[in-house]
């Protein structure tokens, strides 16, 4: 038997740096080297784009996602390389931010 992909997810222009699957909600959330993060359905449909806070974006300060985690309650936490944590709803709404100087792995 040959394995075949369930879906092919498209939308990123750069390499994927982090991803998570929330099976309870049927979502795949991924982040690329030059941002932004995308939410896809398990069928491959692009549902939302998660943009970081506008005040930190720009060519020289582009937010680069490093870690992503989603909860079954519909929240997504993204940690960016510059020490910024963002919490989004699965509807794409930025709910909270927090900056840290600690190295997160």
C-alpha cells in the first residue's frame, strides 16, 4: 500500500518553521520564515491569516514565528523569534501579547 496525502496546504511564500494540528477542531496552523501564520482546515482550505501586532511589523522587524500551539478551546499561542508571545482566537482575532527576554525552546 502507498500512503497518499490527505490534503496539500498552500499559501506560504517561504519555508515552514513551525506547525501544529488541532484534531478536535479540524485545524492545521503553520508559520513560515517570513510570516504570517495560516490556519487551514484538515481538507486543505485556507481559513484565516494570523497577523502579529502592527506596531512591530515592517521589513526590518518582520515577526518570524518559532513555535505554535493550539488548544481545543479555540486559542492559538504563537511565540516569535524576538521574544513576543501572541494569543489569537481561531477566528483570527489577536487577544493578548506578552514580551520576554528569556530564550524559549
